[in-house]
C-alpha cells in the first residue's frame, strides 16, 4: 500500500513538473520571438493566442497621431468573452512597451475610436468583411483567427499548423491602416502577404 502511495505521489509530482515546464516553454518561446511550442494542456490555445496578442504590440509602430505616450494601450475584443477574460487575466498589473494595458469589450456596431488593436474571433468568420470594414479606415492592428481572413482585410491572422499556433501577416492591410510592422515580427510569421489579393 505504501509503495502504491509513493508511486502515485511520484506520478502527481511528474505531472506537476510537466505542466509547469509547458507553461515556461510557451512564455519563453513567445518572449524570444521564436517558434511557438506545441499546444498541449494545461496551456490552452486561447492562452497562447492572448499572449501573442500582447507580444504583437511591441512590434508595431502606430502613427504619431494615434499614440499618447501617457495613455493606455487599448485592445478591443469583439464578441469573444473567452478571449476578453484571458487577456484581462494575463495583463493584470502588467505593462506592454511600458504602457498600461486596457482591455475593452466591443460589440458589433460599437465605435472603434481609441483602439490600438482589435481581435475578431473565429465565430464571426461569416461576417468578417463587414466587421473589419470600419477598422480598415483606422490605424488599428486587426487580429483574427479565421481561414482566409487576410483577404478580408485582417493585418494578422492566427493559424494552426501541426497543433502549433502560428500566424500570417498582410503587409498591404498594415500599410492601409498606417501601421509599420517590425522585420522581427515578419521573420517569425508563417506567411507574409506582400501584395493585395486580386
């Protein structure tokens, strides 16, 4: 009985170590700007995407008119309570590029003034063109997670490749929104679209 208890304790200990190691690998991969590790429990796909959203902000240059050095970096989340909760959790008490972070819930039709980033989840893929249209007229980094979203005007779109969270980038969409993307961000993208879709 004691032997079984000891084995059970060892299994639980190894599981805990594996879980902690998985978390550390994800954060190390994101902060190093390298390829992101395999998506495994307990680190969810949503958590990894939220971490990437925060990391993207450090590789984008907004027009001077859009940046208030003393103001917060505002990330809007459209119709996605899960992403809203995850972003709120991981940014609590933290700063991005030495700026306070504000997470704002956005509903369809809400004004987008004051946003620096806008996340549109996969559930809205059927009306992506309509949802992204207002953002395309503003200096907002739009991030999506739908197949073909770059054609709809998204600047960055999450993809899944062999169970890994990756992302693709549209330079024409970034230029249209007056955004300059760092070459370091482009270097780790799965795909960079350099000319508009015809």
